[in-house]
């Protein structure tokens, strides 16, 4: 195993299911490729999601460094923060979440934010909503650093996990995930032509890309952009480079390897359009699978757009990697129902 030499704790229910989606394929017409789905909404921790795989490595690294507190950041409805809070509760660590926006009334707590509170996380609000200013993300980084400094003066030993656990440590979760997928495909005597997923903070993308290249899988790795951030491809490549170094493998990730597509017009983080609404409803009504409109629904919407545009051949096998986020569906219920 590529990651066996790295510290890791057990948080996820693995392996996650690998399923076929025949009814979704039929709904998209004769030109649709064969569709598989990797169910990382079923990783188990705190309703599941892709960050649990990353946290197995990040939390292990924190414990190895003697941390007693974990600090991370995200939007108010961050799936990553919800899973981090649960992982800390499970491992006996204090959790501090730096969230974009202003403090909510407890009566307004729902979805991920409600679970953050149930898991005992301390919440620090930045005062600026995600996506409202170009520097909202930089402010979270600043507040995390200030929070870490405050905790050190109080005698604590904080460990900072970046947004989405998107660094080389977190990306190891998806190097290991690709090994898991590779074994499942070998056991079934199958291979896939493309792996498609929503690409948000870059760590999952980097991990899948490095894992696929390290294993020599002849597969195209395609990220559907959650947000059209400047320099995003370069960020993914940098995380991939650092991941390769940490793995200690002889591998080069070049610029053309980082494939990104605009999904649903990529209107910006958290903007819900008819494309996301249709994708969320389509997979629910054909396969009984729940997605959220901000992350997985946007990635699926991008896949649907490309199928309808004839970009994928009907003789291909396309794997859609469900990265979770189901809890985030409920706070956006009005947006999903709009126009229904």
C-alpha cells in the first residue's frame, strides 16, 4: 500500500460501495456512457463524506505531534468542519471551527452547523460570509492563526488543518481511496475510463490524481469546479507535488494532468441554478441517491451537461465519485424546491 508508512487512525467505514447506475444512464439517453458511482457519502462518520478519509491521516498526524486541540475552517455549512468536529469528539480532542459569517442564533442552527454544536465544537465567526469578498478565505486563515496563538498562550497544543484538509497529509486519504477502488475494480474484472467528481478545495482532486498515476491506471481524472477560483489548477498541482514527495514515489504531475471543467456554469460558491436542482432530483428519482446542491449536485450537474453535449462516448465507463455533503441539502431546501 502506498500510504502504509504514514500514521493513520480508523474513522471511516471502508471500503465504500461501488455501484452501477443503470436507471440514471437510461434517463440520459442512448448516448450516455456506462455509469458507476463510488459512494463516499457512506463513509459513516457524522453522516459520511469525503473528508473522513482525509481526517484519518490528519488526526493521526495531530496526535503524533502531541496536539490536544484541532483548529480548522470553512463556510457556515462546511461538510469538512462537521466531520472534523465528529472526528475530534471520537478521538478525545478539543475542536475549534473558524466559520465564515456572523454568529447565528441557536434557533437558526441546522444542517452541518447543528451537528458542529452537537459534537461540542467551539465556533469562532469571522464576520464575513463565504464568497462575499475575494479575501474571505484569507480572513479565515488569519483567524485560524490568531486562534492557534491564543490557545498556545493558554497552554494548549493546537494543530491546524487547512480548509477541506486540502494539503499533502489530507490528500493521502484519496491516494488510499484510489487503491481501494483499484482493488474493487480488479476483483470485478473491470476498469473505468474516467473518474469524475466535484473539485472544491483541491485535496481530493490531488489525491485521486496522484493515486491513479502511481498505480498506473489508464484513467482520465476530471474535476468539476465548485468555484472558478483563479489559480485553482496550480493549487491542485502544488498539493499533488507535495503529496508525491510525502509518499516518496517517483512520479511527476504535469500541468495537463490537472483537468478541470466548469460545472453548471460555475456561478460561484453556493449559487444554486436549475442545473444543480435537476441533477439533485434526477439521481434521487432514478437511483434513490441523495446529493446536495452545493457540492456533489454541482459535480453531477457538470457530468450531465457533458453527457448531453456528447463529450463522453457511449462505449466508455465513467465513474462518478460521490463525495458526500448530504447534510448540506437541508439548509438549502428552499433553493432546491424553487421552480419545482
